[in-house]
């Protein structure tokens, strides 16, 4: 692990949130957020944010076939956003740009009612307990952006 390089690149997630899932890195939504969480985990400054059991990162992994552990090992070398983006594109089983665009749009537009029953049940309670009353949650990504003060 190249701790010095990682420290220069990492966000301290005990002090600030990771990037919005809407931020595009390497052509993918969610990837920048997963990278922030991975770097922070490697340095022990991930706070309440979880790289391993994150539903967003799991969606990205399921779509691309890129393994969490492989990504963690690559990130540990202290790679930049651009280096990770190139590596991720090379590792991804998805090569068709239109397929990626469609998936990005699906993720951006996913309403809570379109999610699995388990996810809906979890988010119903999570929103009630975590977000302010009457939050402007229209799609899944809104939950994160409201909670983290971007909306």
C-alpha cells in the first residue's frame, strides 16, 4: 500500500461525505463515490461509510463484473482518479458505451418503488430516521444527496 499517495488523494469521510453517486468517473455513475469510500477505508477514515456492503457499489460491481477486492488492491497503490477510471474500464465486462449510458440513466432515474422489496423496506425506515421531514426524494440518488447536504 502506498499510504503517502493515498493520503494526498483521499477524502476523510469522518469530516466530509464521499462524492455524489451522480458524479461520473470513467463513464460510470457511482464509481467516484466507491473510490472515495475505498480510499477512506484503506486509511481508516471511512467513518460511517462502508465500501464492502454498499448497495451502490454492489450495483456497479454486478453490472460491470469488476471485483471489489481487485479494485481495493489497485486503489491501495495510490492511483489517481484517472488511473482508476482507465483500469476500471479495462476490467469491466461491459464494452459497449451505449450499454453503459443506459445503465447510468437507469441508476440515475431509479425510483424507490422500482427497487426490490427488501431495499424499499430498508429505505422507508432509513429515510424516516435519517432525513429531514418531507425530504425531496424522487429517485434513489436523492436519498444520498439530501442526507449529505447536496439537495
